[in-house]
């Protein structure tokens, strides 16, 4: 039986050589949003390692949308050239380069995780005032964000659209909108963080409006032949929060708006939530969205072995698997997985002597 993990996947006008994707992973290694040699080596090694799709880390569409001051950005034209250098290398080595467009919302203005990840106050060096759907801080240590008015909402939508133009100029072949993990779009979706009483709050229809408007704006600027992903936290894991049923309903709407795949993650809208984390714990969310919304999905979360990844695809729980920690531990995981699954893949000619 041939491996489905190493079968091609066609989305609009692109074909991935396999169904292994590098999940977006923040590196907190930028200055003023610019990609540098760290990003080149980090992402380039995963292309050499055989991943079919490599999605660049959450890239802020405006400066105040960064989680930390060290986040990657795509909020000014000068960011394009260093991104394009990496994109060119990835494509030369057989991977498809994608980028995750993001806005951190109320979870912005923090220090990098290895220095504690604490919020940085707006009046402190390196800090700024975050924005959100409602003036609710993420936790007791965080700054109370400014509530976006309608003009601010439209500004953010324009920022996503302009970032999309830059992504195309840089040569990316896939864009993912970050609507998960407690960041701005997710904050609008979840009733735990959205207490608005205008047309962007209250009912399900109102709370999904912003995400849908961003998706339509990006799709309008993104070439018809190139795919668009949306990452969702498919559940908040909290009573009274966003649910998998909500995700199914939104996925149907996003499909109408031009999305091609829902990247199914979960959680992170509020602190202190007990999440049943374990190998493949989010895969059932992907399976349900795929089956009930009739849209392609990506599964992510503690996917560790080649056989596990292949089984997820073979049993119809996802169309794509996204790996994070495993690809940090081993950039060449796809090459090793191919050997385990007896799939024939081309190694880089420089490394062929290491196959035996």
C-alpha cells in the first residue's frame, strides 16, 4: 500500500509534492520585522529536508500587530526583499513557500518567551498599546487594550490586503490568515473576548464578520490560481466560548469567501484552560470540520510519527498534516519518514551518500 503522506496535493494552481507542511513557528529573531539569516537557515533547512509546504511564521500586518518587537513583519515594502531571498531558495529546493498573515490584537507587546514572555507596558521601552474588539486584558498582568472602532477595523482590513500584495511580490505561492490562538481575529470570534454591541459583536453572524471581511479582502488581492488557508482555533475548550460547531459553520462561510483549507488548531483565547493535550489531540477537530463543512483541512498538534501522520490522511481526518515540534527537533523528518513508509523520494544530491 503506497503512502498517502507522500502523495501530491493539488490546491488551485499549485501542487505540493507531499502532504507534510511546516507549521508557522515564531522565531522571535527579527529586528523591525525584517527576515534575516536565522530565518534563511531555519526555513531553508526544512526545504532541504523535504517538506512539501513551508509556512513562514506569523508575520504582522502592522507594527502594533506583533506579539513581540522581535516578530517577523510584512507591514512595509522594505520587508519584501529579504523575504523574497528565502522564498526563492525554498522553491529552488522543491518546497512551496507560504506565509501566515497575522495580527496579535490584545496579546501584542510582550517580551520573547526565553525572557519570560511578560507583557510590556505601553510606556515602557519597546512597548506599545495593543488593540482588540473590546477593552478586556488577556490576563491580570496584561495591558487593557484599546477597543477598535469601525475606522480601526477598516484600517486593519486594509493592512491585511496590503500585506497580501507584498506576499505576492515576494513570490509566495500560498497565504494563510491567522484566526487562532487568541490573536485579533480569534478575539472577534470568541464571545469570551468580544463584548461589542455593534455589528461586529453579539450574534455569531456579527462576530464572524471581521474574519470574513479580512478573508474576502485577502482573496480579492491574492491571485485566483493560488490557494488561501485560514487557521482557526476550532474550540476554546471553555464553556461559553467558541466551539467546534461554530468552526464548522464559519468554515462553510469561509469556503464561500474563497478559502481553500482550514488549518485546525485550538485554544489560547483565555489563560488557565485545561486542554486535553496529547498525540493528535486536535485531529478530531480537523476531521469534523472537513466532514461537516465540506472543505479541505490541515491537522496539527503533537503529530510525531510517520505512521501516525499517514493514518490521519488515510482515515480522512485531514488533507494535510502540519508539524512544528518534530520539525524543530529534526529538519529532515520528511526524508526519514519516507524511509519508514517505504516511499520513494529524492534526496538532495549533496546528501545522497547518507541514505545507506
